């Protein structure tokens, strides 16, 4: 039997704890995840000068206290902007610096964040693929945006690629999607383009027919975002691994 794609639970944005000064997607959070023998999920955004950085939000406010968007700030500016409440004064990292830090010590699940336009989408996919060409550690790429996981393959990334999904109900807050787009995304009808290798699915959508269908055909499924052992136990009835935060699966019974 082959090894599972995700053999260990995946720490969502690293093993972070803001109350303890360990901020999501920071070098400190990644070190704690590695110490716990967990895989690492992280996010990639693009700065105004085209540098891929490890950062979740489009907006800077929640994590840095600054106004504006990541896409409107240069890497030079962002690199000296501390993450709020970081005990060690962590600042956002370039993707290449993050890869140097991890250096193959943990499996990576890297999310490419949705960009404003096709130009930014192409630039992020190309920059991520370029950074990964010399990386020898285990790494997977994922995105909500089918275009991003299609493009990164075209730009030379040969590792596993996953689609992130949920139920795409109209009340999800995303007003930019048409009904047809929601239907396509909900039922994973982009397969002919994406040919994804795994699925990362919201925990409350694991029993969607498309998820059950592709898992039955052998596509691994990770469930997000799991915040308790009870939720993990429920998700693992329908998924192969969890993406977790706020508790330690290694210490739960």
C-alpha cells in the first residue's frame, strides 16, 4: 500500500496561538508545527512588486494594523512590518525565505490566494512555480481558484495540486460568483481543466456528492478547519486528514 499523501494532521497557518504571541503564518508558528511533527498549511499573496509572500488576508489590517491591501504594498515595506502581537517580532516572509526555513522538515500544503485579475493570477502561479523548482522537500499546492492550480502546472510545478472547496451556497458572502460558477465549483466540474490530485473541503461540506464521488475514486480529502477532537473524529469519517487549529491532535484522546 502506498503512503498517504497527508500522513500527519496539517497545522492551519502553522501551529499558532495569538494569546501566546505566536501569530498565524509566521516563522514562529511554523517552527512550533515542526516541533509537533505536523504538516503545515500556509497562504501565498502577491505584493505590488510581484513578490510572493506568506500571508492570508487580502487586507493588512487584522494582522499588521496597517491600512491597505497586500497587493498595494511593496515587499520592502512589508518585510519590515511586524505582525501584531508577535512575541518575537515576526514579520511576513517571502515564499523563498519560508522554503529556506522549512527546508524539507515538514510536508507543506500551500494555498495560492485568489488575485484581483488574470495578470496577478498568472504572476502568482509563475512566481510560486519558480520558487519551488529548487525546493526538494515534500510540498503540495492548492487553491479555491481552478485557474491557479491549472496555471502552476503549466509553469512547471509537478507535485500534487488540490482544489479547495465548500458548499457554495448563495449566503456565503461572496457576491462575485454567478449561479453557474457556484454550480461548477460545488460539483467540481472543472476537472477537465484542473485534474486535481486532492481535495481540501470545508468540514460541513464533506458529504457533498462530488466529494464522496472523488474520494471513492481515490482522491485524498483534507477537512478544514477543525478546532476540536470531537470535530476531528466527525470529519475523519468522511475525510483522510484534518487541517486544524486551536487544539493539539497529538494530545487529544
